C-alpha cells in the first residue's frame, strides 16, 4: 500500500507542475492577446536569425535583411497570383502609412518569377504605391523561412531575428496590427 500512495503522490506532483504557467526566458516579451486574424500571430519560441539570402528592390539592387538592422521589419511573403495576398496588399500599404516616422519597415517581398517588371504594374493597378517593390524571383526566401504557404508575414526584431509570424491574410491596417507592432517597438 505504501508504494501505491507514493505513485499517486508522484502523479499529483507531476500534474501540479504541468499546470503551473512556465516563466518566459529573461528578456522575452510576450505579445498580448489580439482578436481577429492578428490573434493568429505566433511568437517564435526563440528568436532566430533571418535568412542571409539576397533579394532585389525595384531598381534591381541586391539587399539582405541585414540592410534593415536597427528597424522592426514586417516581412510579408506574397505573390501576384495569390488571392489572399492580393486582398491584403492595400491594408499593408495603409499600415506602412500609419507607421511612417517610426522604426517599422513594411517589406512586402514578392516571389513572382517575373520580378519587378511583373510586380510594379501589379501594385500600381491595385493602388498600392507606397510599399515599394521587393522581389525574390527565385522564391528562395519563403523556403529559407520554412513558410508553409502564402501569404506568410514574419516580424523581425531590430537585430534581424524572427520574433514571430502569422500565416494567412490579415487586416494589417487595423488597430490590432498597429498595437502588435507598437508592442514590439517598446
């Protein structure tokens, strides 16, 4: 009978420990809970460096995410053929306008093989003129980020480390998106 009670005691102790909230690592900032699609934002278990692969701007200059160090970078992985991506482009443009003057960069990175020649007229046609043209024509960066589909939006901290992501489209111009970015700016 003694060993049976010991086993029950161990089970209870294990269950109680499992029920206790785990402390976040020192210095980790947990995002507050948000409603709507922004509520699907998932903080990274551990910040990890962004890929070092190059991409191009509208003028054909090669850049990497390291070129944006010191800024909070919202990287939206998208393509012109992706219906949910097309739907959220105007909202991303409005978010960029709302965050103007802050240390936030909204970087909509297209995976279109046609490059800037395909992306630039597409954005203009849809009235999206403030985001700029950013292209990864080889589609290597979504693979390097292990994106499961498009759109996927990844938030990079000021050191260029992924601190979270949202898979699927969202209302990026809403109050919840602005609050999310302000949370990570602090």
